C-alpha cells in the first residue's frame, strides 16, 4: 500500500530565487544555431533532445568503442546545487554545454573543462507545487536558448550571457498547469506541450515566435465542440480530460510533420469518462506552421491505468516484410512495442507485441491496431482492480534509443511490477490532485517469484525479435539510454548509482562507474579537439524515487538509500 506521503513527495516548496544570470562572464565565440544545423547536426554536437529530429538518441562518434570503453574515466564534474530529479540531457554546441536543472536553473559551461560561464536562476513562486518539479532541457535557435518552466512560462535567454530576452506566460500554474519538457525548435518556432493531467487540465501543444515570444498557434490534444474526435467524449468530460503533452516531439523534416506523444485521460477510471477519448494516449501528426492535426494513432482507448504515451515515437526507415516502411517505433507505457507506418495523410498500424508481461490486453485487432481489453483488469469506479504492469507501465517516459549500425532498438523496461487501485468519483477542484482514486489506495507489488525488475532490452523492429536482455535483480530501470557508433549503449537508471556501458550487439556489460546519485537523465556524446566525451546528469528523484520507496523498498524489502543532489559527470578515455 502506498502512503499519501509517498505520492506527494514530488510536491516541492520552492525557495524564492531571483531570475538572474551571473558568474564568470559571457561566452565569447558562440556558434549560432540554424535550421540547417538542426536538420543535419555535426557529429561532434548534441543540440536536440535526442540529438536528431528523428529521435534516435544515437551518436555517430566511435572513438569510444567496445575495445576501449573499459578505459573510460571521469575528466570533470560539476555540482548543480539542487536536489530532485535531474532529467535533462547536457546540450552541447561547439564546445559550450547548457544544462537545465530542477528549480528553474540553466547553467552554461565550458564543455571541455567544466568551467562555468553563467547561471540563470528563475524566481519561482512560493506557492508553486506539482508532481514533477523537473526540466528536460533547453532548445537552441540562433543566439538564444529556450526554457519551458514549471511555473508555466516559456523564457528566451541570450546564449552568450544568460540574460532574459523575453518571457511569455503559457497558462496558469495555480490550476495545476506546468511544463517539464525541452522545447522543440522548428524553423524559428518554439514548440512546447503542457503537463498537469493529474490536476484535470486539458492538454495542448503550442508554438511561439522565437524572436519575440508571440504565440503563433495552440492545438488542444482533446478536441472541442465541432472538432473531429469530439464525439469520442461524453458531456463535458473533454473540458478536463487530461491528455498532457509532457515531452518533446520528433520532426520529419522531409514531410514537415511533427509527431507528438499525448498522455492519458483524466481522471484514471475509464468509466468516469466513457468513450475512446481522443486524442489521449495517442501520437499526433502536426503541421508545424499551423498546428493543424494531420492524422493520429491512438495506442489504447479510454485509458484507465495512468499509461501516458508521451515519449514521441522514433522515425526509423525499416525493411520489413519485403518492403520499405517509413515507420514510427514506440515501446509504450502500455507494455506494447508499437511499429507504425507514417504517410503524409495517415498513420497505419504495422505490428505490435508485448515487451513485458501484461494481463490487460487479450490481443490487437490486426486491421485497426486497437488493443483488445480484458475487462477484469481495467479499473472502474467503486471496485478495486489489479493489473500488470503497474501504473508506471512497461516503460515510462525514459527514452529508448535506436542504433543505425545494429538496427536495434534499446528499451529501458520494467518487468514483474503490478498494481491496482479502487476507482472513486471525486469532484474536481482547480489546483488539486484529481486521480479518481485516493493516493494512499494505490497498490504496487512484485509478481510472485520475481527474480529481477529492471531490464535493458534490445529488439529488432524489422522482425519483432528480442536480440538480448540484461536484467537488474534489485532495481527498477528508470533512465534514458543512448547508443553510439562505437557499438555501445549507455544507461543509468538504477538504485545502485551506477552509470554503465553495454555492448550494443550482445548486451555484455563492458564498463560501470559509481556516481553521486541515481541517474534518470539522458547520456549524450560530443567531441572537442579530437576527443570524444560522454556526459550525463546524476540526480535521483521524482518517479524513480517513488518507485524505490513504494515498491522496491516498502513492498519488496530491497533497501537502497539513493542520495539526492545533482552532479554533471563528463567522461573520456584515459590518455
């Protein structure tokens, strides 16, 4: 049983910080970021959330490889000075590193030495609270940085000095609306999505002019009256139906289409909002110029399990069943590994299979790609229902990776976790949790006889075959993974504080390094003066901490004291 204290552990009373940029001085030689550089990034840089618009999370650098990764060693570290979950990738542009942290900070560093250029500290309201006090990074465009804040603003900073250029309010944090994502920058548009579905808000994706912060368009993820898909809701359920767009989308530069993941419906029990509930638990194909929804695919209808599908699918060109497929690949929180086909006007279902065990789905309709639900494991009002996997799903927001060398997708998965809750009809109060169950009623448990929990999996999306798997007996796996041309996969995500490198072809563990805290953030790779570096933020918190407290420690009895506190770690080969 989960105590209310645990579930509310993400609520943070923030100290009032002045919105300032200070410290060592401006960056003298900054390289402006253009559309051409984002569309075809230099191998030495990491300027987008997953390095490239297709979302692969893959570095073409190979100086560090399977033969020498054992010689990887720390070359510098930098303490951020704050606690909670550090989830942002270090963003690197020609020798300059930008790191976003909890509590509204952006730190500019020399990526070779770790020396600080400047630090921006946002003044956050004293009454700010939310379940996920974190940030997943800054977007780059020309000579500016763009930060989406937890008090629901988009802020443009001068990349050389950290000074505020403009600051635009997006929505009202007092109603539970906030942002955690790294903005996606496409042709001078700063594109963001809102968080806060657990507060009964209506999700959206919105674009702002990079020059002045003017809103250009806003597309709600739940259609209003007269819009396509509105008939999948009953009454006024759509007005507070969730559908948060928590994470950064991916972009098809050839067709000029953004693919954005959308979260679950609110509140959790499906019979409190009857219908398929478009476009929750879906991927949207959006026109970046207008925000118009071109098409969509709903991964599962009438979500009742808190299974957000907010990680955007990877854009991968596959040879499958004798034909070329421009695919969308998404290992889902709903425990299904989805392979879809993207076309200019439609998203087609290609294949789907469970990558962890689940009792929720009886199968998938082959023509539509619609999962077939087992009603015995679908939460409803007034009754306790158990289901596998747990509410954190087969894979939560931490990102999978795709290697262009091996053709494999690497999935940070969690197996043998189950859960359940009793659905409860609760009146909506703006700014208060609206889950459809009591936080203390949320149950988590391990499957009887479970011998491990976290799994790093390697799948061939062209065949649907699992190639290898590495198990973690005493820990969840809650961290993004990154692949490199050195045939390596880098991953943190465990309660032992280790950062690891695996052989991308075989799954063999080749190297590990203990860090200050647990790692939730995304590994990145970059190069300066002929030296390849691997960088990561270590800083445990948010959902990784909640899983540890509620399940791994309290329910299973595996003790792991994972200290909080953020540190940037940068590694290179011993010279």
